C-alpha cells in the first residue's frame, strides 16, 4: 500500500485536518503523518507540520478538491471544464 501513496502536501496540523475533512466528504481516504517525527529537541512535536498523503488512484481528484487548478478526473453532468466552455464561446464568437 505504501508504494501507491502520493504526497498531496504539507500543512500545519489544523489546516491538514481541514484538508482531511474536505477530502473525506468526497470519499477520498487520507493518511496524515508528522513531517518531522522527531522535532529538533528529539521528541515528537504535539502540533507540528503534517504531511497529507492519498492513494495514487485518488490524486487527480484530491488535487482538484484542494483547488490545485487541475480539471476533475470525472466530469459531472452539467459541469463542463472551464477550458471547454471557453473554447465553445470562442467558436460561437467566430461564427
């Protein structure tokens, strides 16, 4: 399983929990791990940065949910990607 995990990003503890909750609402499982398991003092930090991982099969959708500017992997009926809409508008303007 570890081989198919991809790092979605690193965030503070609170922000990482918000990411986790947003992804969970979309049915995307998340693995959260401390960015630095042993802090500078040699012990585990209580509220340090967290690395957020998703399975590679969910990466594209997870990045879309997080607003990384990636088109969704699954097109929802009635919701056309912006690039297609812009292209259709240009085509109509040219007629």
